[in-house]
C-alpha cells in the first residue's frame, strides 16, 4: 500500500514522476465551475512549452465536435504556461467528452465530465476533505474517492498543496489530484497555507477558475446552496456583509433545499494545543446561530471531529446520528486529507458527537428529505461515522 512506502522512497518516486511530467506536453488538468454549473464548465491546465493555439475539443457523449479557444493565465511565480477556458451553452445533466492541447503540438487524454441537472435530482453525491498536501496518504485519498460512486463534484476546505510559495509543489499537487479533478469539478476555498508569504493568494487565484470573488463565492447544485467562505480573512467587512446576505437569502429561498457552508478554520475543536477558536466564534457564531445552515464543512485541524447540532455552543440534541433540520448547526472537521495528523485531547468535549485521529474523507448523499454524511478512513476505507439530517 502507498502508506507503507517510506518517505524517502515516496519522494524519490514523486521526483521521478515530476521528470516524466516535464516531458508530457499537457499536465495538471482540472475542472471547476466559475459560472452556472448547469450550462458551463471551466478547465485549467499547464503545458511544458507555450502553445500557439491552446484549445479544448469537446462534444456530447463520445464526440469531440466543438472547439473553444483557451486563454493564457500569467502570474509572476508561474512554472510553465497556464491555460484556462470556460465552456458555455452546454446542456444540463449531459455527459461530455473533452481533450485539451494544441493541434500542432499534441493533446491530453480524452476525459469526460457531466453538467449539473436543471432540476433537483432524486439524489446526488459529493465528496470532501481538507488539508491535503503531497503525501502517500493524500494520493491514496484521491484514489479512495474515485473507488466509490463517482461524485458530482469534490469540495476541498483549504490547505491544498502546502507549497507555501514553492511553486513546483503546486505542480506536484495538481498532478496528484488530476485523476479525480479532470473528471469532476474541484471546488476549493482557501486556507492559511494558500495565503503565501509576499504574494498572498496569487497562486490560488491564478490556478483555479471559481465564481465571483473566487476567495469567497457561492454555487448551486441540485437545489443545494453551497457557500464558500474565506476564513483566513474572517474579519473582512465586505466579505462578512456578503456572507450574511448569502445566508439570509438562502434561508428565505423556497427553491433551496439545503444550505452547506465550507470554510477552513473550525470554531469548535478538541485538537491538542488548538481547541476552540474564540476570535472566529465571536465573529461567526452569531451568524451561524441566526441562519442555521444545515452543515458546515471545515479543515485546519488534521483529524476528524463532528459536533452535535449546536446553538450558542450548546448541543440541541444528543442523538448519536439522526437530527431534524433546524435543530442547530452541525460542524464537521475533515482535516485528515493527507497531511500530518494532530492529536486530540484525552477528554471528549460535550459538544462533540464523534472524533478520531486518522486520515479520512467525506461522502455526502443529498436527497429532498435528507442529508446523509459518511466519513471513511483512508487506510482501509472503513466507515468511521455516519449521520443524517432529515426534514
């Protein structure tokens, strides 16, 4: 298994893989949504040399009958030519094939993606984790997500590559996620490690195509409102106004079946030497208590911890795994994406329903009547936690 590789052997393999990646014309292909998920798809990739005519060939089913020109994305720290394109006027709930490259220089493999449905489906699945990095466990987590039912998209709640300004590490991370991210949209929110010294979020903003301000945004899929918050800049007045407006609108919108917030930093925690984040509790807890989103997905602490439904930090139910919508806010920290793990305190706090120090990922099944959240251990794919919110 990948986890049994020594660190020396692993990084030797990654170095060798990097050499081959340099020889490949096209690498780091990843999908995201920057506009309407029903009718668009954004594709980003890097090439080993400049392309004179960077394009995407795509079409419904197995065809590649249409072409879209890509644009070059430049930023000062780039390691190679970066290209992005947004395909528009796509049909909802439709499978498309695509490849990226240059007719005169070569192409990527042909891959597929599916657009979002125009009407809420009976059910859909998405996956999530945070604090990923470039490690054996991180790579294994990508393959674990792929081994089950293919998600409609994947959410990563910050701390993506841990490059900390070292751009080749970003390259390695995008290579690592490519098996997943080239098939399903990767929807990210920034963590503290995306805030790189001297350039802040420049790399993150260049290498992803996301909606709105990109550091914070919202998207809708299948009648669910996903609100992505930049908790690194949690005191930013403009973002806070936007955040409350989004929570308020989602709360009032009868077309929105569920409201899910994603951000990096947890408010409540039993991680050793971290514990509760009093500054963020002071700013954000009143908003969460007022508007009661159904689920808050988090990272930053490298373990798994899930609260009971909380209001003012107090559990509103102590049932182990079944809750009614609106009882309180359930906070799920899934920070075991692949980076080193953090210890938990010996005593479990009263607000915590389940916790464990392990690598893990989330698989969330959405239907009209319920949200079912499952957490799987990366090592053996065993079920760590399962709970549901019903309406």
